[in-house]
């Protein structure tokens, strides 16, 4: 069972350390020993999914190679490979869907091109970096079922999110917005028809503990194990 952690791994970047630790918490709880490997976005190739059973698009954008990242997300989405995106990973999952499933070929991220006319991901009016906020989950959504709750508290490390003007457009396909915070902004999107395709703007890794692995990470590992 192999998991590809996609991002520019930096030991001093807290979300990266938390990602590795959270995987260990969940793996220990499940009694499994997955091989999790960090892969730079510039090292992604078309055969990556033949070697890995699940992909986690990690925090830490801008990535070195946005196009390769989007191509990998597209292949995981279309082939049913468990795909989890947190923070920057969430943002790129949304852009990929806008481009390839909804036909907005110029969909862009403000971190790469702030003057794009098709900004799907824009700079937040108020930074969420370091903040903990309550989320309301849509009852019956995949994410709410995994949590076993409709209200949770999560921590953020980001300065970018979905452009509010694009929410209606994004909802026109199968990708669903299933969580909002007190400010009414979308923080989780999922593809219910997929074995596991969930993106969170927050960093669930930050709430994982050895005695309390995060439920989303546990489910991601379960679905990855099933595929393996």
C-alpha cells in the first residue's frame, strides 16, 4: 500500500510535519503500515498512479509545477484513485475540476496569476492563517458521514480560497460544496460519486492526535487500503 504525498516537502513547514504525523496516527489505529512518499510536483509523471494506491495533495503552494499537479488530480479523479487535498491541495482540486469537468479552460489561481480574468481561487479578504473556526457540514454529505457530525472545529494555514463569485458555477457539476464556516465561505468540496475525493481548505492534520486520529485521514487510508 503506497501513498504519494504531492508537494514541495519542507521540514520546517508545520503542515508538512503534521501530515506525516497524522498519517502515522491513522495507520497505527488501523494496524497497517503504508509507504508514504513525498513527491515534488516537478517529479510527477504520467505513470505515477500505476505505483501508488492513493494521493494526498498537500499544503504548501505555489507548487513548482502547477500543470503536472492538475494533470495528476485529473487522472486520480477519472480513474477512481483516492484523492485527498488539504489547503493548497483543495485549491488545486477545485481548479482542475473547473478546467477539465466544467470547461473553464482558463480557470486560475491568484497565487500564480492574480490578474487572471477567470480566478477560481482568489486571495481571502481576511487571512485564515493560524485560525481555528467552526464549520457546519451539510447533513447527509460524505464528509458529514465520515465525521459523524455536522459541526466541527478545524485549523487553517491559508491566505487563498474559492472566489465567492464562482461558487454557483462550480456547483453546476458533480463536485459539491458541503461545508461553510461562520463567515459563510465554502471550506470543503467533495465528489460523492468517487470512492474518496475530498478537498478541505483547512488542515485536518493539525487536529490529529496519536489517541485521536482525524476521521478524514482514517477514511482516506481505509479507501486507499481497499484499492491496494
